[in-house]
C-alpha cells in the first residue's frame, strides 16, 4: 500500500488547542504542524495537502507538490494573496457551528441597535431612568450584503426575530419572503436599508466597498432614525476613514464591527472611543479546529476516491 502523505498544518490558532486536536486527527496519515518547533524544519517536498490560516510566506516554495489547499476558515483572502499560490484547488471551510455562531453575532448586533443597548448603557452610567422610543423589529429593514453560506443563515434567523430582511449578492437569489437584489441594483437595495449587515468575502471587487458614497445612500429617517452599519465580513471591505467620518458626522447612527482594516484595531483609533460603536475582536465566528480537521479528512477521502471536492474557491471571482 502506498504511503499516505501527512497533512501539513500551518494554522495561526491557539497552539495548545491545535496540538490537542492534532493528537487524534489524521490517524492514517499523520500531520506536520509548523507551530510545533519539532516540526519546523521538516522537509515538505512530498506533502500533498495543507490546512492553512495566515500561513508563512515561503510555504509554497517549501511545499512545491501540494495537490489541495484547505482554508482554516470560511474566508480565503489570506491564501489568495500569497505569492506563488499554485494552481490547485483551494477549499473553504463550511461548518454548521461556524455558521451558527455568525448568525448569533449578527442577530445580537441587530437587536443591540434595535433595543438601543448602547444608549441605555450610557444612561445607566449616569443613573438615568428614561424610556426611549421603541420600534418593533418588523419596522426595521435589515439589508444583508452577501447571501452565501453565512448570509443565508443570518437572513433566516433575522426573519425569525421579526425583522424585515432584504439581501444583495452578485447573482440574483430567490429567497422566500425576502426581496433580493443583485449588482445591477445596489442603490435600490441601499435606499431601503436601515441596518446594513456586511457578510461579503474580501476580493478585488469588494475592497473598500463600504465607503462614503455607500453610507450616504442608506435610508435616513427610518424607524431607527439613522442607519446602522454592521460588518463581520472583512475589514478591508470598509473604507475605515469614511466609516469613522460617517459615524462622527451622523450619516450613520451606530455600528457593530468585528473586522478592521488593521487587526488588532490600533490603540487610539477613534472608533474605540465612540459610544455608538460595538467592537469585537474578529470573533463573530471562530473555526472549531476539531470540526475543521474532520472536514479536511472527509474531503481528502473524497479527493482520493476521485470524487469532486466541495466548497472549492472560484479563481476568477476569488471566493
Ligand atoms: P460565501 O462564499 O458562501 O458567500 C459569499 C457571498 O458574497 C455570496 O452571496 C456572493 O454572491 C457574495 N459576493 C461575493 N462577491 C460579491 C460582489 N463583488 N458583489 C456582490 N456580492 C458578492 O461566503 P460565506 O458566507 O461562507 O462567508 C462570507 C465571508 O465572511 C468570508 O469570506 C469571510 O471573509 C467572512 N467571515 C468572517 C468571520 C468572522 O469571524 N468575522 C468568520 C467567517 C467568515 P453570489 O451568491 O452571487 O456568489
Ligand atoms: C473566517 C474567519 O474566515 O474567522 O473563518 O474570519
């Protein structure tokens, strides 16, 4: 029986969690963990498969015979930008738990702005007992940009909470009870949107897409008064200077941000001090590394049986 190639693992995750998960992963082929000093200098020339999250830059010259690359997360921008990326399948991580976590975060942020959690927190610090105007979820239109695995689940859960939900994607989608738009009618979508949720991948087409002109087209005077921006896609899709100006000038009434153009968000960034902004440190949906390795095992088995891999990135669109 031919020897099976070990799986190369270069994941910038918590090293202990990674080491624990690798004890039971890939029992029939083993692994090479670049986070383990004992594996750091190992010869990678015969390795077929790699699981990567923000890998080392020189990886592809060290591992020139890879057959498939698996992303450690749903996003693949950390791989697609790498110099020397070989022309082999790149597979996204699609997972129930990751999807569920993202929808929890999105629904939490929409409810936070709907129920004015920031304003009540500010009142509470001053000992103020005052009721604020309270629209119902159905009076608020949430516009979701990106109707992929994560966007579709978020749409379904926002609808369960009673929000009026609309969606925008590159290709037109049909979703029961949801008005959908494609790239031919971004403005029509924005004009109806009170809370904008960003769940787009980072690609050449989506860099800086959330900018001044986009924020200016969101609906003013809706049930929340001013529009709100929520982003858990990628930080480089937001023009952060424009976003900061839109928040301070009142074009936007608030924001919830999990992703930033520079991460960690630098100390002293004006966004930290804005009381209408919720900041989380890129944690909306974290990969469960055990589930990741199980999924990689299943996909390798498919590949070696000659079946098609699932969730392969389209090189032309970059996601
Ligand atoms: P998918 O690939 O399943 O979906 C992407 C969606 O974006 C699709 O609906 C696609 O349109 C749309 N899209 C892509 N490019 C454009 C464009 N130029 N114009 C309009 N629509 C576009 O991705 P996922 O839903 O799985 O994940 C989305 C992103 O979320 C990831 O790429 C990652 O960056 C981010 N993420 C963030 C996490 C966090 O913790 N903050 C965790 C996990 C993911 P179409 O349907 O027509 O193809
Ligand atoms: C992902 C992420 O892409 O965590 O999975 O950002």
